């Protein structure tokens, strides 16, 4: 809006912030970085997993999760075959869940 010098300006404006958390982080970026840096300085790196240990553990978690999803699918299919009430889909929306349920 423009107005002559000394003239009254009237109007209104509005906006919407859909992600207030992200906006707050952006607004206080330096404070967030300082706080996170302080937390990292207090970490106990002596007891941290090595990259190889982390990969082994993640592999084990993936294998265990797939086994559990397959067992869940087998139970659902058994219940459906017996005309029992059952869940009709994966309990998670991850690709592994939908793959393991549909691969039988």
C-alpha cells in the first residue's frame, strides 16, 4: 500500500504458519545450535558403537522386524481363513510392512 506523506494508511494483512515448530527453530536458529552443541559436548563417545557394530545391530533389527511382520501376516491370514475378525493390513506404513504382508 502507498499513501501520500502524512496521509493515514489503513488496511489489513494476514498469514498462516503451517509448521510452527519449524518456524520457531528458524526464528531461534542460533540458540538451537548452541543448545545442541552443548548436548553433543556432553556425549559419552567412549561407549558409542563403532560403525561396524551399528551396522550389525541395524541388520539384526531389520531381520527381527521382518520376522515379526511375517508372523503377524500369517496370523491375520489364518484368522481370515477361519472367518474371524482380524486386521486387514500392516500395522505400519513402512515399505517393509506392506512388502512382507503381500509376499505370501
